[in-house]
């Protein structure tokens, strides 16, 4: 249980080191769909924004065979599809996002999949303009309270098995992190220390 979460954090750390040295990727990738290269391996089989919410319970509205037939492997979510704004508007606004996240976690685990928790969505950074980012004006008070609450909620709901933490989505894109890069790196280290 704990080793999976630790491995995920270590893997994220390697990504951070790479991101610290190269802020933007360059180049072009191309795929020729007219050529067969072998049987499907289902390596990235899953959903990018999770399952329908079902309070905090497993969602069963999608027929099981739609999930198992594609050899479901993972989903990611953090409550961004809820009408609330997340931690940036207080714990009351965070709670529905966390409940959505928990429902998605439980559904992913029901089917044996990995769950990627989008920490930034719980914070409230889901691509829309927000008034507060972790470490603004070098004030970490809200960040620390948020991370402490999130760690507590993860533990209280037994969410360690199959959990991967995406500490902040695409911080190299201004839409997701319109703050100085050093501020992001400080946040990342701080969050990593809370999660380890």
C-alpha cells in the first residue's frame, strides 16, 4: 500500500527534475494509422476525467462490460466537474470535490485500476482563472492547510492502494500555472514532503 504511493512520488520526482531543466517540450510526434504495428496492449486504457459521481460510493451506471472489455487500467479525477470551486473557496467548497474524487477512486479500484488524483483540481485550479495559487506572496498558510486536509482525507478513506498523485497538472502551461517557475518548484517540494 504505502510502497505504491512512495513509488508514485518517486516517479513524479524524476518528472520534476526533467521539468526543472526543460520547461517546454519541442518537436513533433506523428502516428501513421494506416500501418499495423501489432496487437493492442491496452497500456493507456482508461478515462481522463473519471467516472460519473455517485456521492462517495462506487458508480455502477456504466455497464461493467464497457469497462472490463477495454481492459481498464486507470482514470484520473479531482472533482473539477462539480459546481464547486475547491479549496480556494474554503473547505465547504473543497468537500464536494473530494467526495467526487473518492467516488471515482472507489470505482477505479472496483475494476482493478489505478487512480490518479488531481491535486490541483481539489485546490480549484482546473483551467479557469483563480485568485490564489500555492505560495502566492510567499504565504503558504492556505497551501499547508489544504495539503494537511487532503492527506488526512486520503488516510481516513483508505485511499493508498492504487493511488498516484498528480501534484499539479501541466505547470509548464500558463493556463495551469501563471506564476513564476520557482514558486511552482517550491510548491512541488512542499507538497511532496506532505505526501511522502
